[in-house]
C-alpha cells in the first residue's frame, strides 16, 4: 500500500449446539421430524406451521449458541445498573407472556443502531441506540414485549422447521460434513427477519403483554411514531429495523386500534420519570469533537487532486494515489463520514484514515466498489492487514454512497458501513492521531459530513 502525501453473519453449528453429541441429537430429531412430516395428511399439512417438532431444550441450546455469537460480534454494554433495570422490565413482561416456562435473558448491546431482536429460547437484546430514542418505560415494555412475542410465537423455531426438509434429505444422501454446511446456512438465516404477518402478530402480543403488566399499552405505538420521524431524519440509524418490518404507519394504525379495544386503561402507567432517571447517563450528550460539512475551504488540502465542490470534498487518486488529513489529534473516538464513489474501477480503493501520524504510520479502513472492505495498519512504511479484503453484502457497490464509521477504544477498533458492524480488531501500535482520507490511483470519490464524537 503506497500512501502518497498530498499536503462488513455465519454462525458455527458446533458453537450453537454444543458439539458432536448435540449434532447427533439434532440430526436424529430432525430426521424423525422429516419422517413425521412425510406422513401428514393434506388437511393437516395446511396447519403444519403451527406444529412444533423442535423440543424446548434444543431451542434453548440453539438460542444460547446464537447469543454467544451475537456477543462476539457486538459489544455488550458494561453497565450493571442499567442492565438490571432493563432486565427488571423484561421480567415483568415475561411473567405475563404465553411461555412462562422459559428463562428469559435481557441484555444491552453498545451499538448506535436503533434495534432490538430475540434469539430462540428467550435471549433478547436491545441496543443503546434504541434506548437513546425512547422516553418512557412503557415504550421499553412495548419493545421488549414485541421481542418476547417472537419467542412465545416460536417464530425462529418455525422458520428453522420450514427449511429443514431439504436439509434432512441432504443429511441422508450427502456426506455428514456436507449436511453440516447446509445446516450452518439454515442457522445463519435465523436473524434475517420475519414475515409481515409475524411482525404484526408480535406487535399485537407485545402490546397485550405491556397492558397485562400494567403499562400504558400505547408504548410501542409511541416508539413507532418516533421511528417514523427517524425514517426521514436519520434513515441509516434505523435501516436494519425498517427493512425487516412492515411499513411503520400500518403498524401504528393497527396498534392504535388494538389499544382502543382495551376496556380499562386506568392504572396503566408510562413511568417516564423512572425511565429517564435510569437512562440519564446513557442519554447524556456525547461531546462532539469535530465536524465538517465541507461547505467551506480551510480544513483540508486543496490541489489538482483534492478540492471542495458543491459541499463535498473530492479526491481523485491520479496515477499514484492521494491522501489528505485534518490537523486535530484524537485518541478514543467515533468517526463517521459519508463517501460517494463517482468514477473509476470497481477494484479501486478508498479509505478513512485514523490515528494518522504521517504517511508511513496510520490505520486505514478501506472499501472497494466491488463490495469488499479491509482494515490496515501502516507502520514504518510497511502495510499489515488487520482484516483482509472481505466481501460484504452490506456495502453498496459500484458508483454509489456508503456511510463509513470507525470506533476506537484503547486497542479495540470496530468498523461499520451503512450502520452495520463489519469487524472488530485489536492493535495497540497507535493510540492517538489525526483523521484523514486516502484514495488509490485512478478512482474518484467525494467525502461529506464527517463527524468525530468522544
């Protein structure tokens, strides 16, 4: 990597199911299930989606494995007091839900995405992004009720069952390792979202659970109203959530109709004060260290290959590549920037540099137009890959826009694109430095709206 000075989920079957013994149990169970399915009459098969053939113990084992994988990909928030509060609200919902024979677990992921999801068997997560968005315990109860609803309705289990017929055939006809690969793919699909029918169902379940737990049942509706506003103001912050759910306005209308059906709303509280006090530290404003919308010159180099135009900072790599940086030094921070690829080859590379000392000592988070990303360390002029070029479906390809984000905490470096966390690495070579951009030869990109938060 030559820096010329110009002034990103496949779950392992073994980890999910606890090794060879559980694999054999699962294979035997699913084989029996396949035989049973084959013998069902046409009338019964129409209702087969309501028949649960995966036992609770296996569901919990799968869910525990998925939860382990989630916690390796995302950082769990280290705030025992706030986690205990979220768990208290969650357990209050769990006590009135339709599957009280499960042990429910509620945790917080330290992630800016506005999101929440449930793994099979009762493992439920909310992000700091969603907690910063809502304003009452009733909203939280509605969200947790929605996720508990996915567990009580066994949506993940049914999704697995619905895909298993061909898997069992494969396990009977192919080598065992081939079947294992197919099953790995099946489990990777668990978190990709559910049908609109399923989402409407758990909206209704979550609203009912909140009501029966003595919360204002309009909490989920209130959250969705905020979500509707965010769709226009901060679409990337909620892209994951809205892409896997029905249109927000339809959900609001259905919940509003359901709330009107409840005969007695007296004593149903929102607990706004309690929620705001519990989340006070989390909601305190994160200091903004630096911001530039590139509407004015002065912060970045100007040359034949780098220039301000129409509120963007354009860099053309020329024949040798080009880099530019800002003079302020940062240590632990989160940096976000919008990048638009304008022209050049799809294998051309463009980067966000961070903890930059000089052209021979820096970290870089790179993208290519063919949908690949990487993380590099350049030390003493030599380039070392911390994350090799990796394909990701989360990257927008060819000449389009991507939103890059880098988060540095001590030796930990996490990179995101379009609000999806791609990878985390650890390296303590550089603990502070500047922010900058690097563009490889024969590619033209434009940077915009860079922000650095503490």
